[in-house]
C-alpha cells in the first residue's frame, strides 16, 4: 500500500491539472499486467454459484489460508486474510498495543507515513529512529531507543521509501529487542517479491512469539485495488486479531480471494522474475540520470522507489510543484515520510516512462 | 451482515456434521441470484485496464458515490464507500463515540449482536432497551434510558432478528432524542429493500446532523461476500470517518465497486420486487406452519427472519441441536440476540426449502 494522503492526493491533483505532459511518479500503483490467472479467477467468479457470493469465512477462505501458510511454512491457524496489507498492519498494531506493555511505537525515519498515522489513531506515541545513510535501521540505535515503554517496533523491508532491504542480522536483532522489551515486532513484508539483492529475510525465520508479519498481493500481483492481504500472527494475537477483524470488516471480498488463490496456484515464477527485470532496468536508467544530474541518492536494493536529493533544490511541496511544471516529472516531497529526508524527493518507478522521466530530470538539473 | 460468530459457527458446524438431512436456516446469506448486471460487472472488470486494478479513491469510486448520493438525495461528500455495512457501522460507532459526549450505547433487546460486540471493542457501555411485543423500540422507553451519558443510539430497520419495520414516527423520535442528548443516531438500513409493509422510512428524512445511516448491497443484491457497503454521514463526521477508513482499510475492493455500480445502473425494479415476492411466499408458508405448531411468533414486516417460541421448548443451544437432529431444521438460539428473546429461536428464510422446513417444524411440534 502506498497512500500518503491527503498530501498524496494534493500532489496527484496538481499533476493532473498541470498544463504540460507530466510523468506521474507519485504513487506506488504498479503499471504492469497482473497475472493472467488472476484475471481468469475474476472471470470464473463471475459465473460462480450463488453460494460463492455469500460471506466467506471471516478469517479468510480456507484454501487461500492454507496456500499462504504453506508458502511461509507456518501453521494455517496463524494466517488471517485481510483487506490488503493495510488492514493487517492496522490489526497487528492495534492488537499488539493492547496485548503488550507500553504505549510507544518505534519507527524508522524516513517512514511510510501510515504507520505513524495509525499509531496516532490508536493513542500511541511514536518514537522515530533515524535510518542510516543506506536507509536501514541500525539495531544499536533501536536498542538505545527501546525501553519498557516500547509496545511495537514496525519496519518495512524492502523499504518504502528508501529502497533498503533489511538483512537477516537486522531482523534478528529487532526480534531480540522486541523479546527483551516485551514488545511486538511488526514486519511489513509487502515488497518481498521485489528484492534485487537476495538478502531479503522474513522475520518469521526466528520463530519468535514477538513477531507478526503483514503482507499482501497488491504489489507482487500488480493489483493494489483488489484488497487482499494477510497477517501471520503469533499465537497470543490470533484470537484478538480475528475478533477485531470480524467486528471491523466481517470478511474480505470473495471474488478477490478467489482470484488471488488461482493466481497463487497458477502463476509461474517467471512472472515475478520478469517484473523484477523490468524494475531493475528502470532503476538502472533512473540512477544513471541521477548520476548525470549529480543528485545524491541510494540505489534501491528492493521495492520500486528512489529517494534523491538535488543540490539547492530541497524536496518541499513547492519544489515538487516546480518540478511538475518545469520538468514534467511528478514525485513526492520527502517530508511526507518524516523529517530525516525532508530535503529529498521520492520517485515511484511505476510508469513505463521511467527512463523518459530520468532524462527529463537529467536535462532539468544539467 | 449477519455473523453471529462464534455461536453462529458452532451451530453451522453442528448442522453440517449431523447425520440426517438438515435444512439450514442459521445464517442470513441470501440464496437467490444476484442481479445479472452484477455478474456482468465482474466479467467486465476481469478485462479492465491495469489502471483499474490499482487503488480506487479511499472514500470510494466517484461514480458509485454519486449514484448512492442521488438515490438517497444527499450531497456526495456525505457518502463513504466501505467494506460492507459492517465497516460502515463500525466507523459510525467509533467516530460517533469520539465526537459525542458520553460513553453509553443504547441498543434494542433483542439485537443484532455485532453492535454490542463493537461497543465493547470501543470501550463503550451498552444500555439495552427491551423491544415491544412487535419487536420494535418504544421511543418512550428509549427516552427513559437516554441521558447525558448517551453517545450512540443504534437501530436496525427492517430488523434482524425481529422482522419489525420502524415507521416514520419512531425514527423521528429517536432522532429527536439523539439531538436532545448530543448523541449520534446510527440507523442501519441494510434490509431497506425488504419492506413488506410500505412503512419503511430512512432516518435521513429528518435532515439531522445527529444521524448517520449505514447500508450495503449485500442483502439487496444477494452478495454478502462482495463487501461493498456505505455510510452516509453528518458533516462533522465526514473527515473523521474518512481518516479512520483510510487507516483501517485504505480502500474498498475495486472489482466489487465496479460490479455494484453496474448493477445499480442496470438492474430493473422487478429484480427487487421478485425477491420480495419470493420471500413473502416463504413467510406465508413458514407462518402457517408456526400456526399449526401453535408457536408464538410475530409475522415479519421486513427482512427475512422469523423469531418463534415453541411451548415447552426454549431456544437454548441444546434445543437448537435437538431440532437439528430430530426435526432436520437448523435455527439460531435466541440468546445470541440478547436476553429479551432467549426463549425463542430465529429462523432465516434464505433457503428454497423454507416451506419444507416449515412442514418439518409443524410435524415435530404436532
């Protein structure tokens, strides 16, 4: 998920209203084809018996949960299907705050802004830990920030907005810190399919009862509007999360679950490999243009965002608008993602015109 | 929505495991065909461009919101599309509790149990007001129960489980009470399409800023698993509800919204009239059998549930199981809906075998 609204909407609206031709790199909406089997699954569902149109099990379709459980090598009881990773993350945060001592949420800075907004909605305090130059959390800094008051540690890897992939060591350490402080480590792994380094590790590996993993098919299957995600929960959170999910949403859309299950079963690994190759090409072209523009940036190890800083051109909303009007490229202001990268701009490489956008930026800053 | 889980699940599982042939009248899942245009909408979506597969606006597809607004004659700003009426009800209750003084929720007894469970989840107190013999709230009794501590009044009309339709006068009075006590009146109108009396009135009629209406297409279009509903909110709750919706769910499933919009535009009134005729026939047959069994019951004025009491056969879980084993009919124990009808049984007339079930009950209690 990637909805930095209302700032997001504001930038989108400005880009749409601009006079010239604007390449939209604001939002994290994939622009490539979803799996063929996913479309086929929706087509199948259109002709399904009436019974299939009624409430699916609140915790998710059984076959879908079994497939997810098998892919993650966890017992099916731990899987709850949700309305996208967004709901899974909300449920894990809400129930984690209820079940664990303390009221503080440790987040990286820069950060995907919904985590902070959710913490605020849930009456929790946010404690930001600045990411290092590579866009990763340093567990030493997290340990310094953690205390008996820490209820949650929330990370996203591969990361939005930095593109960093947290390796095994970082996640092991974050898990250990959660265990030591009786906190819940919520690991958002929604970009797991977009790892260009081979270093991605799931936080499930450590078999800790202080870890919840949230994910979805929105990015991997290029269908952010389908709204099918899931949480994998430690034992003590299964019942609270199921109850809260039931009272919030009753169940998750049946045609979407049907389509995702079919796509999970029938989509060849090539589909994901081709998407990665496509994105790697865009990253190469974009980073080459950033080099030409003498911008500061970190080459993404995963996901599909690039944070960049142009000399004398801080990433304010005003400059974002200038870039739309004068260069024909729309990005997001860095301060949408906290204070640590407020001088930067984020570009989402989810347009077939990413290379063209890169050339425009190189020309503009030449 | 109609998920009285886990009791609901327990009864369903028992009915499924029973040796003999059992007619399932446990759950409120429609058994008739959804509109043709709804299936066609899903089929269309299967071939939609990639862009249509991405995040729809968080507050709902614009054309869908405009269509809903026009049907209810309200400004489009007041409409938020939700993951079924369940989410709409949750959002209205949560934001209503935040915005209005007090922490008490007035509910009818018997009641659709999710309202009470949501109140509990939101740390509110429930104050039950017993329904009258016709299954309706008496505004005089509600006025006696209401106080400065009342934050919400929540009703469902046409009613699950009593089948009562609250007329204009009751809703006008409940609205006035909400205004007098600075409370929010949340009117769940999800069964509005199933009114056999012509007495149904929407609480929107009174143009009060103390009224929120929640509904969905789940029952009217026989698609409880699609998860497309909506809330119509008073001005002061629009922003809080949109924010909470965004942070909980991000957005509602795009194929479902597309299918519902097409169905709203293209489904003839006949579709709804035929469904009502079908249900009226079932109600006639079922009530005739209840007469033959000398049961106490109230003929439903709306929705598709019948509450009945059989002499010497209280509606306990034990007796529900006996009825499954000995009569081959599965209903719900009355105490799932509060204490006022705990001696009763609820039967959902959502099976083509409703008449056969009625005969079985008449034989069993003969």
